[in-house]
């Protein structure tokens, strides 16, 4: 359920109408700044559908006798604890960058020069490239600019190495994108 900002009128959107994608929806594109989302309804399945092919989840699951909701959950917790800084110790901006989605044809061209470049199929025509791989491949992992830095174990995470300002974090992110 949403409320239109100008008219105050409520409106419901179906899942299809929301045009959900990777960190995207109609509310970030053509309806940006037009609606306030007041609540959502989720339809859950009674039988779990486990997606274990992403990242090193399958490798972590090999440590367990069976694969179920409990072991998938624990595996994700283990992976995150090994890769991400503890915010109680190191301030960070979390997973800061989006994985770019590119045409399959562009990926095939890039693969000639970068044969180890990983990808994840999105559709028959597009693939997602891990931004962490790109950032690491460009030499940013573990580097700093001023008090802002890139975490040494996860290139998507920008960290505060001292008294970093928001401006320093933005400057670092701009440098990495460039």
C-alpha cells in the first residue's frame, strides 16, 4: 500500500507493477518521489526454496551434513562474520556499491581480456558482474584515502579508519567508481 505524496490518495501496487529488480523498483525510477510506501504484504511458501549457488555459500554448506534452512542461515552468518567488519569495532558504510548488470555480449568481449571475471546470469541477455571483483581487480581492496578506506576482506565495504567525514567516504567512492 502506498500514499501519493501530492494527493494523499492510497494506492496498491501488485508485485509486477512494482517492477522489482536488483536494488531497483518503479519507486526508484518513473514513480520516484511520488509515493510513500506505508506497508507491504509478503506471500511466503510453506516449503523452503533454497538458493545456494551464490558466492561461496555452497562451499560453506559443505561443512554440514545436510542443507536446510538452519544450515543455510548459519552458513550466511559465518560468511558475513568472516568478510565484514564488526561495526562495534570499525565504523563502516556497509555494502556500498551495486553489482553492475551488463549485456551478455559486453561480458563476452570483456571475458577475452579478463578470463577469470565472474558473473551471474540475470536473463538470457544480461549478466551481473560482482562489483567486489571489479574493485579488487582495480587494486582498491584494503586501500585508504584520508580516513576512509576499503575493507581488506570485502571490497564492497567502505570503512572509517579514524575520523572520516561523509565527504571523505563520498570522495573515496567517487575515486573507486572512476
